[in-house]
C-alpha cells in the first residue's frame, strides 16, 4: 500500500479506504448545494463505492486526514483513449477546512503523483464557475464553458494544464 504524505505533523494525505466513505460524504454535503448539484451526490457515492482499498486503477483517490477526520478528498485517472493525459476527479475540501491551503496541497500532491506515474501528461478537469479561479491561479486554462451544465446556475468549466515544454 502507498505511504502517507505529511502536509503538517497533524495532517496527512493517504490513499482512500472504504472506512473513509462517510467522511467523504460529509465533505460533499458541506459543499452542497453551493458547489455541487443534487444529482451529483449519487454519482459521488457510486465512485466511492467502486474504489478498492488497494487504490488501483482506473481511479486513484486520496484523502487528507487530520485528527481522525477527513478534511479533503480528491482523485485522478488516466483516460484509456488519451495516453498523454490525466483527469482530475471529485476534489473537495470539507467546509470547515476551506481557505487553509489544504486544497492547494492536495492538488499539488495529485499533480506530482500524475507526473510520477505518467511523465509529461497534460491534466484535464471540469469544475464550476465557483472553483475555476482556484485552478486558473495554479496554471490551468479554460478550454470550454457550458452554461447550466450541472444544474441551473452551475456552469461547467473545462480546463487543462499542459506540462511545460523542456528545450532539448
């Protein structure tokens, strides 16, 4: 099993385990309805239910744990039809941990893990108008906007982070 990665002495990133299910659902519920549409809860529950404790492909999913509670969760996958790409999935920080740098730490962890497993991969994601500025500040650019995609008032922002070109 993959080792834990410490953010601070009290906070670690580690692979998702089935026992994290309720903590991840609490994180989702704390961000609903502002960041997630009603129908997305069932989709998120389905993803969590499908994850194995060994965290094997197709989705690699992680939690940030502090004081025996889930502060954040997020994952990534490698699309079968796009060998030079990785996709981010279901990233969220529990409401009480917003604006503490945890989301940035977890995103950086995922981006480093992606480059470790698939060097040079571009990273894609979809998010809402509420969260896209966070990703934009970290180098992602918007490729498409779809109005009211998730629900009325929740637009979809497709984004990409392309790896820097290293001169030869």
